[in-house]
């Protein structure tokens, strides 16, 4: 791995928390992701499934984690199955986990080769009544491919028709949403790498450069800091492109007088960072751009203050909407009559700010995490208001990642990434 290994204390704690949520006489199975094909013999670089990584730290294809807290034989309470390596694989693909390494990474004492899985699994299924399957229930999921997990579930249901089935996802949603200190530390590293990319771009941006050149500056800095690259497809959107929320072409020239919205984050050790900054291409905001920029920043700061234990996600979004409404009135983008007659299901401010303010972030950029119960300490959220004005040729979004504290304001993992308009101008002209 390119990254420094995460202490296996994290994965031990995570497994313990997961197993507390299981039923008596149940076992749970977690599969690696497939390596996805492109065509001919080319493949997309492997990206581990976040759940098996969260519970074991195993960052390798064809790995299976089995958890069975009530197993009669103590050594079968946690088992990691890894692909058996050999000299041929070592020459062509490079090193794979040995059993000893798999134990060191995960903190799991019992490691078997994958070829033993069917035999061991059949034996343990005779002791178990219920199997926990890991289906995807993320609130934004729209997956059309059949994953390795899906194939496993299909086969298991056929092979063991008399067992009961249960869902792992509700447990994972709860526990993955509240981060351990080791996770916050890794996320801070991801944010620091993003900061390095941003500072490089502050020196690079000028009229005439192309959006993809800006993207390349980030990637260069990310990779030389031991990141695999972008945590999600980056958006480098100059001028009116910023008003296309999921603009990812990044193929236009940045023009004098325009702003460029950059929604970019480095991954590190499979954890995401998620930053947005909006810069003036020529290093100086116009008066109007600055007024809108400062309004977005005020909304962001006010929203951040609300991310405290007890806050309800839905209420929070309503409050942010009210603050945004008052800023839009101040900017002359809304008038009072429009606000008074607004549809409560689609308030007037949505014309200029049509997406959510926050999402959980962690191993996934749009991470797992409870959204219907009060916020808790050590949840990590983005804060990302924006104002998009196609008729004026620009859009502004600002986004940081913050950790909810026991008391007081959240800890901002991006506090060192310049955001005040004056500081931005100074750095760009320094
Ligand atoms: N970059 C994706 C998001 O901000 O949610
Ligand atoms: Mn973002
Ligand atoms: Mn985001």
C-alpha cells in the first residue's frame, strides 16, 4: 500500500461494535469488491469495498471477512479469508498478503486461504441460525451492476434455504457514522493533502489556463503525497460551468474576470476529503462576485455553528435555508413578495441554492451515517452552501469538512485551507 497502515486497533474496535448489533447464533459475511473490467484485458484500478475495509483493514481483492460471535470454537469468531499467493502471482502482480501480514493488518488471528472458504463456511452454517448479508441501502445508491457481495448472497440463499437472513447495513450506518480518533486522524491527513493541492493551484491559476490543467496540478500534488488521487471525480468549473452542479468535463479555458469553482478532494488510506473553493481567475474578485462570495461564506459559518450534538439534520437544513433566504434578499436575488408566497416544499431560495448543505463523510465521500436521529459527537460532516447565478455567469460554493465535538463548535479539518476573500487575493498576488 502507498499509505501508512492504519493501526489495527481501529478495525478491532469496529468489529466489536458491529458484533454487538448482531443476533444470537448469527454470522455475518463481508466481501471485497470485484476488479471491474474495461474491455480486452484492461481493468479499472481496484478499489476496496468500504465495509470490509472498515471492519478488517484488508485492502485486497477476493477477501472475505466472517464474523460469528457465538461460534463454538473461539478461533472461529473472527475469520479472514485471503487469496492464496504463490511465486507466479508474486512475479506478475506483486506481493499479496501472507497469513501473517493479514493478521498484522486486521488484528484477526484466524486467517485462512480463500480456497478453504466453502468447507469452513458450511461447517459454521450448521451452528448458525441467521446470516447477516451486506446489502447496499445508502440513501443515494443507484447501483446497476451485480457486485461480488450480490453474487454471494444469491448463492448462499440457494445453498442454505432454511436459514434466516438479516441486514448488516443498519448496523454499519450507525457505527460508520460516528468516527474513531484513528479515522479523524486519517481524514485530517486527507484534508492536509487537499490543502497542498489547493496552495499549488493558488500559484498556478491565471487567465488562459485550462480547467484540465488545474485538475492536473491537484493530481500531481495528491499523488506525491501518497494519495491514490481524487476521492471523487473533480469539478473544475470556470464561469457558467459552475452552474452545472455535476460538471466534470473540465475542458474549458479559464478567462479573465471569471471565477472558477473547484470541488476537489484527495483520498488517503481509502478515506475521503471533500473541499470546494471558488477563486477569481485573475486573482481579484469583482465587487459583485465578492458580495456573493462573502454571503456564501457567512452562510457556511452560520451553518457550521449549528453542527453540534442534538441537531436534527432536517431542522438544520431548514435553518440554513432561512439564513440563505436572508442573504439572497440582501443580494437582490429574491424579493420579499417571492419569499412570502413561497411553496414550503420548494422554498424560494432553492432557485439559487438547490442542493443540500451537508452530508456525512468518511470512507465514502457521501458516507454512511444516521440522518434521522440527533447528531452525535465525532460525526464528520461537510458544510457546503452555494449560490448559483447563471444570469450573471458565475456560481460560488465553499465547502469544508468538520467533526462534531462534545461541546462547542465543530473542529474544522480544513481550517488551514485559505477561504477568506482577502487572504485568497493576497496569496494569488503575492
Ligand atoms: N463533491 C461531492 C460533494 O460535494 O458532495
Ligand atoms: Mn464537494
Ligand atoms: Mn460534499
